[in-house]
C-alpha cells in the first residue's frame, strides 16, 4: 500500500512539473509570436516593395512597346533586381502578367467605385458606372490598354476561375446599382438584376473593345453620350415605350375632329 501511495504522489509531482513547463512554454510562445510577427511584417513589407517594383517595371515595358513580349532578363535589367528575387515573388512571367492585370483591374474598379459613390440617385449612379467604364477603357489605350484588353480575352478563355475572381467586385457593384434602380421603378423588371448585370456588362466590354481597337466603321465613331443613351434605352421598361407611342394617336384624333363640320369626309382611297 505504501508503495502505491508513493507512486501516486510521484505521478502527481510529475504532472505538476509538466504543468509548470507548459505554462513556461505558453509564456515564451506569446513573446516569441510577437517577435516572429515583427520579423514577418518586415519581410512582408520588403516582399511587397520588390513585387511592386517588378510590376511597375513590367508596366513601363508594356507602355513603351505596346506589347507584352519582353523577356524576364529585360525586366531584371530594368528593375535592377536579381533573377533570384524575381523567382522568390513570381513563378514565372505568366504569374507576373496575371498580377499586373489584377493590379490594373483593381485600380480601374476602385476609381469607378469612387465616382459611383459621389452620384446622388440610383440612375445617376448607374450613369456614373457606365460612363466611368467607357471613358477609362478608352483612355487606357495610352497605358497599355490594348495589351490588357488582349490579356483580358485570353484570361477569360484559358483561366475563367481567375478571371471571375478578379472581376467579382465589379460585378457585385453593378448588380447593387441595378437592384436599387429596379426597386425605384427606374428600369425594366422582366429580368433579374443578375441577368441585367450580365447583359449590360457584356455590352460595356464590347463597346470598350471597339474604342480600344478602333473596330468601328470609319466615319461612324460613337461618342460617350451616345453609348450611354444606348445602354440606358436597353434598360428601360418595355411597356414604357408603348405608352409613349400611344399618346400622339390620341392627339391626332382630337385634331381631326373639327373636319366633320366641313362636309363629306375625305376618301382614303381613290
């Protein structure tokens, strides 16, 4: 019995020592985590600075040549960074171009978001969105817009998941605007906001491509006002146009009424 009591006491003592060691480890872990976090934060900042430098250099090369056929060595020489540093941040040129496209798209969407936020009502926000998209797409030709548009098309076909993820904020913003317009009774309700988003977004992209690549018929250039009017008319309720068309017929009937007092009615055929 005495041996059993001693063994149980020894076990309890060992557990106390283990608990003590665990508490010491927990105390050490807290300051170690802070130390590691500081080091990781510094490393993260350096990584972002270097990757941003690579992206800025890549954009310069695209703007200068109007193409994306530069080599990695050209990028390294221009950025004054090492080849090792490049592969620490990117798996290859394709990943660099994806990051460049994602960065440009993010800035594009954020600029439109600011203009939408400054507009007063639902329809004004929709107009700000459409005009912001069309005007920026046209101006982007001077900053590698042709290359980005070509990459946009290839990305949508070859990597649809990445394409959808990058443009998701854009789609959500447009759906929110169209939902508020629909609730206010300003646009058609025979289609859902999601369906209208798909149609309007496809229209805007097509119109933007016409502007960037100059695909329109010569002498038939379209202004931003005309493009917005086209988009707006497509969103109008179908029954709205019917009511407007029926109004002149009533007026014509009233104007022809006095002719009864002049004598026999005129024949409509010979």
